C-alpha cells in the first residue's frame, strides 16, 4: 500500500492457492481479519487474471527435486536453511533427526507431501472460506444485540449466501451452517425462554431469513443425495434444541405440513388435527422429502413449448388447462418455494416457467371457485356455512409465496437475470445439474394477448391479497401478516396502471365480490378472517378514476370487521348470519386489532373524501361507518376529517358532508357519554363548533336532546355558554328573534341541568339566566331546594358570593347561612380553605345589620372550633358598627356592639373556650421544638381573654391550671412563668 499523510508505505506478503479454477487458500501479512478477502488478495488475484504472462508457471516442487542429484539436493537444502535459518532451522533439525531414525513415523510413510502439487482429482475442491472468521464476525454481530448496525451486517451476510448459491459456490451451504451454529449458540435464546419474553422483531426476521435460506439450500435441484442427507441431519439436530425459535414467534403454530395441501372437511366443520410446534427449520426439514423427478414438473421447467392441443380441462387435478397450457398442482407455498430455490441457485428461466404455470393454476382454480359458488350460492347462503377455510394464508406466510411469484415475474419483465442463457437439464441424473445452451426463452408463450409478466405479477398479488384466510395465532404471526401485506402493496404502487391493468383490476374486483367464501370480500365471511381494509383502500384509489361504482362497492364491503360484532352479520347482505367462526366458541386474541381498526378508519376516510358533493354516496358511507366502526376515537377522527373536507378554504362548505360530520360527532357523544375518555372535553367543544357550522337548527337540536349527548356540566359550561357567546351570534348572522329563540333553548337547558345536577350546574344556570327574570328566579329556587341536601358548603359559598356580586346581598346572606350549616372546622384547621368564606359571611352579616349578625353567630359558634378563626371574627365585629358597610341598608344602630351582650358575648365565650380546648390538645403531644410557638399561641389567647370584663382573672386561673396539670413539662412551664407569671 502506498504511503499516506498518516501511514508509511506498507508491503504485504500474499499467497494464493488455486485448484481447478478456484481459489482454495489465501494468506496475507496485512493482518486484516474479515469474512471477505482483503484488498491485497483481491489485487493479486486481478493481477494474475489480467497479466497471466507476468506470473511464472512452475512445476510442482517435487518434480524439480526429482531432477536434482545428491550434491544439488544438499546445496538446495543448505541454502534454504541459510536464507531462513531463524525460522526453519529448528524444524530442519527435527526432520533430519526423524529421517535418520529408522523407527520414526516419517519413515513409515512412502514419499513426502508437496503443497505445490495440488489436490488429487477425486478430492473436494471449494473456494476458500475462513470459517473461524465467519464464526467470529457472526458472534460479534449477535453480541451487539441490534446496535451499531449489526442487524444490517447480518442481512448482508445472508445476501452473500444467496449470491454464493446463485454462483453455485458450495461454500454457500458451509457459510450458512457456520452462521446457523452461531445463531443457535446465542445465549439470549435461553435467557428469553427462561424469562418468558419475546425476541425483538428485527432479530425475529433474521431467524425467518435463516429458515428461508435453508429451504432454498435443501431444494437445490442439483444437490447430491448424500449432501441432502447431511443437511437433514444438521437441521434435525438444531430443530431438537429446546431453545430453537418457533416459526410463528413464541406462539405454538397449528399450520399444515408443508408437503400436504389444506384438508377440506365437511361443511361448517374444518378439519382440526393436533400438530406439534413448528420451528424455523421445520419447513426445510419437510422440504428434504421433496424431489424434482416428477416428469410433468421436469417438462414444465425444462421446455418452452410444453403444451397440448387435444386436452380437455375436465377435472381439478388436470395437468393442462382448456388452452392446453401446463398447470402445476401443489401446495401453493411449497410450489413457490421451488420457484425461489430455482432463482436462488441461478436458474431464472426455469423459475419463470414454473411461476407462470403456478399463476395459471391459481387463475384456473379461482375461476372454478367462482363457478362453484355461483352454482351453490342459495344453498350456501341458506346454511350460512362453508367448507372452504384457509387456515394458512399466502400473505404473511413464512415462505412468502406471493412475494416470490411477484418478484420472479416483475424481474423478468424488467430484463433477464444473470445466467439467463443457461438452462437446467433434468434428462439425466438430477445430481449432475448439467446446463445446456438453448435459445432465449420466448416470454409471451403462456400469456394472453394483452398480458405481460408485469400484469401477471399484479394479478397474482391481487389474488393473494384478496384470499379469505384465518388470522393466525400469536403476536408475531399477526404482525407479519400486516407487514407482508404492506410490502406487497408498496410493490404494487410502483407499477403504473395502464388499460390492461385496469381490466385485471376489474376482473379481480368481480371475483372478490362474487366468490363467496373464497374471497375476503365475499358474501360469506369467517368471523376470524384477516380484514381487507388496507388492501381495499389501495383497490379503491386505483379503481376510483376508472369505475367509481365498483370502487365504492368494494370499499363498502370491506368495511366489515366481524370479530368485534357481538351478533355476527355479513355486512351488506340482508340476511344477518353469514359470518362463520373457524374455531367455534373462541374469542380470538387479535394483537394487531388497534392497527386493523385504524386501517378501517383510513378506508372510511378515503371514501368520505372521494364522496364529497355526492349526497347519495355520503349517506351510504355514513351508514357503513355507523354500522361497522366500533371505536369512538376513530369515529371522532372521521368526523373531524369530514369537517375539514367540507370546510376547505377554497370552496363553499359542503352542507351534506357537514351533516355527515355532525352525525358522526353525535354518535361519538352518545358512545362516550357514560365512559371515561380523556378527549371528551375536546370532543364536546368540537361538536358545538361543527353544529355552529351546520346552522342554528343544529345547535337548537343538540340543546333539545342534550341529555342523550352531554353530562349536565358539559351542557351548561360548554354547550350553552358557547351558544350564547357573541362569537356564535356573529358567526350565524342571527336576527333578534333568532337570538332570543336560541337563548331560550340555552336557558331551558341550563335549568334542566341545574335540576339534574345542582352541585355542578347551579352557578352556570344562574349566569346563563341573568337576563331573564323568571328563569333567574327559577334557578335561584333550584339552589335553595338543593341546599339542604345536595350541595356542599363550597358550592353554596361560591353561589352566595356570586349573588353578592350581582347585587343581591340578602340572597347572598341566605345562601351563606345555609353553607355554614354544612361546615365543620376543628381546633387545628387554622389553614382550612373555607376560612376566607366564613370571614366573608360574617362580614356580610355584620354589614347587613345587628339582626343578621345575631343570626349568623350561633351558626359560626356551632361550625367553627378553631380559636384563631373565632378570635379573628370577634375582633372584626368589634371594630365597626353593624350595618355601616351595607350599601342599601336603612338600618344603623349608631354605636358599637357590646361584648357583654348577645350576640358577641356568645362569640367571646366560644372563642375563650376554643383557646382552652386547643391548649390542652396541643399539650398532649407537644415537643420541645414547638415550645416557643406555643408561648406565642398563649399570648394571642390572653388578648382574647382580656376582652372580657373578668378576663384577667380567667386567664390567671387558666395559667395556674396549666402549671398544675402539666408540671412534668418543667422546661415548658418555666417558659410559661417567664412570660405570664
């Protein structure tokens, strides 16, 4: 390597061994450790390829030595030792000693080894693979647990294995074996099993790819029987390890054996067999039983013109269809695994031929299913059962059959793969895998007149996605269904629709709608069938510009989600019992249900958007939403979507769509009225906004039926308040008559709410009824009626203050006295939030006059036991004359009230009593750190005692009693003497 700014020039010693056009061994002194050849080995290899004349070709060293005499041999050995004496002298001495010893092991062997002579013709020859380095790299990537791009690196290794298989490099299987051993040795497997936790999704996908690669390897059409037997032994060993991951994640699978088609039981009774758990290697183990020697299969794969013109397509297992084109009947995922194996091992033309035969078989089967259902429709609909239950769907299947067919056909449509000129010869021994050169494959041989391989791929994807199939068990398997569906749809969206493809879409749409139990959009639907929402959303948007009626028919049929129906119904059929349970009496665990419901919502939103301006279609879509969507949050989202679409800035509001939005909003209100929903307040506000956009009649309507939509609090604090706001009046352009009518509805609502929930709605009702005397009086009476039993002192004080603020002091006083009857303040509640209300109530009573104060003080004495609060009230009452603060009072006594007479005498006695009781209560559990605070408390008590004419005597007696009772608290009593004598 040339010198750089940071590193000096590096000279590397490189050695490469060849055997029959393969590099069998490499060494390089650079020290770089990697799975792949270092740059220096690659450079030397390219130099040998590009300049072969510069690399001298020598005979094996044994031949050269044979031509030397004794002196030459001695000279050769001595010079070799001299040049490399430090490296080889110990070895040379040892070998010399052994050769001179007659009984040594070296003398028992005839001849000597020659590393330059190469292997014998019978020896295995394979490309060099640094097994130790492969193991170290995989172990390192696994130990990183998905961080630092380790998952990407492992995927690159899998891609390398596929590349090796395509080049027919025997190291592909060796490398995969090494990778698998490291995966099986991952310590996290045992840990996860012990803890009962699942592996990460990305790691799970790596295991899937591992299983798929082994499937390709054992299906190699030219592998030798002994190779397959060795692989089978390995796979069984791994399969038997208890931590070996299961095919469908951590959940036991109940799928059929790979080599068998799905069994068909009697109508309504699907065949159920007890099946063992299946690991990621089970399918590869089963595939070891498959072979390629079926004569029909060999003709399908090996011939471009394999057809017949005198063949009648009269039974299900026909080898040819009515056109004389070859068919291949086999369990579809298995047949597609053969296609994948052919592609993976570098036989793209053979893979294409088999793929076309499989697709033609699927199309013929589809046509026969359609004819069968049409002929037996009445009978099947009457029974409401079907014998066709696909417990194993093609989309989300571990072998990804539809994805394999799609890739095979589209890649051919874009151009031939590498090695496309070579064809597989099955005529002799399959193990030989001989390749012969034949003319280029005529791509259109088994296609209809307007078809291409791309259109065939699209139709295949539509067939697979539309298949009615049972939702698999387990979180991973269900997530895989969603992921695989999205991957296929992403591939479909890359294909530009032309006239031919639109015809295919129409043809498949008809099948989807009319094929009954065979289609996910048929009239007979299993309760646990995989929903069609995501797929149909794509169909809807694709067909809408070309055939809107068909697009809507598909989308409306797809809206069904029977797994959530308590009483199963078929969606758009008049008869209500056409949904069949695959497994009776079992509520399925759909882990992906939230995703499914969101996709259902997206489909509905697409229809609403497209139906803008078409009242009939909007009504139909609304009915479908109300019937099939069961989540309030999704219906609310659709209501919001419809509102946005209806009120776009660049056009006039679509009143029909606005009404749809309102109707959905009303449904949400009814659904969430009696359940907890954190978005409820947002929903209520939005509904009022929507009703405002629809018009005054909508607002009036929701107020008339408020009890079915809102809680009393919502109806008064949000609905009625918003309706009566100036913004609403301006927005609606109301005249005086309309304003008054709307206000009357709001006031009626407010009074009804106050009757139903006076605690929370009375104040709002009073506020809303301020401008209507009769309504206001009615609201006030509701408050008085509820005050005795149904309202708290906090609510009553709040309303009382409101009354004072509105200029009704006597009503405020009345409510304040009612509030006092509910209140109870104990001796230590000197920070209670109601203290301010009590002080306000006393101030209000004092301001109204002596009679009012005299009436309230007994209530205060009864309710308040806190000495500091009572002393505060007492002090305030003695500072001013009663009635002085009252704005409208005509009564004024003209002098301060006496503490020796009622009602203040009663208050003074209560305050002194409260101080005495509080003192004893405090002393029961007092600690030294509170002594100083206690002395201050006694000082405040003395101030109150001294307000009485004999207060000094009372206080002195009180202190003497304390000293006598609590004489054990010496330090505290000393502080009492210092302050009070």
